[in-house]
């Protein structure tokens, strides 16, 4: 079920506009009649107790399908760098092939929008147990699925990606800085964390800019993508252990900006180094797989 902001505005305007014409009298409703009424609040507020922090999560009861383009974004600019820095960011994309099955299991005509789906967005606050200090806040979704594209130069957080080495073995992707040290803070490279990794030489390591499009979501096991509840961006003044909305996972986010980007993708390491992951079409005029 999709709800749009302009729909609510129109409904409110309609109700207010016709309110003076109402002639019916208000009468009490019986308990049995009330029992037949179901509904959902526009906002739900939860208080959650954690090991180190107290959390307050405010969830909006709405679903969104969207395609968004952002020219440039730099977040957490301090000490001569940025926690996150990227250009030409996009949520959702445009179909290039009418016969291709997209991540949601559907086909789309050439030029048709394949939306980013966001269900029940929320804002969550983290406070210390004495509730005297705000330790951080994050913005996320109870469920999310869709493409995220960017030309990224600095990334703080986690990218849930599987990388396959030359022997066919799968590894969890690791973020690195320019000196090949594993880090989740202002990373510039991504690759496989082993004794041979050398980001400057391109051994088991590629620049973040080679990863131009990813599909956020979980693996359904049939080449399609399911919804994830772990996609969020957090802002912390100290380390915070964020819980997944379903309580299944705990994500440790360090001080500063932290983006948790779960994907269902598996990428060959050599392909990532040499050709990179091509960009999906994110503009009406197709500029190719190497958009910028």
C-alpha cells in the first residue's frame, strides 16, 4: 500500500473544506461496533533498552517508491576529510532492457523507472542510560530494497558484499584506506582482506569508485532480492550499538557518520579491479554504464 504526502494534504484539505457543510449529529458508537474497526497509527513510538544506551524509535506508517538523484554529498567534514563523500548519488534506476528480470522479480519496459522501495521510514535516538546526553541518531527503514548508485571517494560504515577470489572462494568484502589497512572509517578502497592485499598495486583491492551501483536487500535464493531492515545512516558522537528493527542483528557504529549498506551482490574480485561494477541508468538520457 502506497501513501503519498500530497494525498494526505488533499484529504485534509477536502475534510476541512467541507466541514462547515456537515449536518449530521455526533452519536456514541457501541463497543461491539468499535471492535470491528481496524487501523494503523501514522506514527509509532518505541522505547528500547540496550546494553549501553536507551533508544527511542519513531516510525512512520507509510510506504514509498521513489527515484532520487543527488549531485554531490559530503557528510562529516572535519579534520581535512569527510566521513562520506560521493557524487552523482541515485536511489532507483531506469530499465535498459525490457526482457531483463530486475531485482524485484519484475520486468520493466525500456525507459521505465525501477523504483527504490522504502517501507516505514524511522528516526531513532540513542541516549546514555542517565538520559543526559544524546549519543547519536539514525535514519532508516523497516524494509528497503532497490538500487543505490554513486561515485564514492570516502565511505564510513559497512557494505554487505561478497567478493570471489581467483580460486572461486567467497569472502565478505572489507573496506580499506589507501595504505591497505582495513577500516570502516573514511575508507577509499574495497577488497578481500588477506596477506596479499595491496590497494596501491590493485591486488585484491579496488577503489570505491569502481563500485558504481549496488542492490540493497537480501538474497531470496532465486536471483531476486528481498527486503532488508538494516539499511540506515547514523550520526554518532560516540560508538553506538544499533539494533535491527526486528531485533535480529546488532550493528556497531563508530563515532561520526556510519552508513550500513546491506546488499545481496556477489562480485568477482578481478572484475571489480579491472572493469568495475557498471552503473545502472539513473538519468532519462542514458549516458552509458560509465556515467561520469
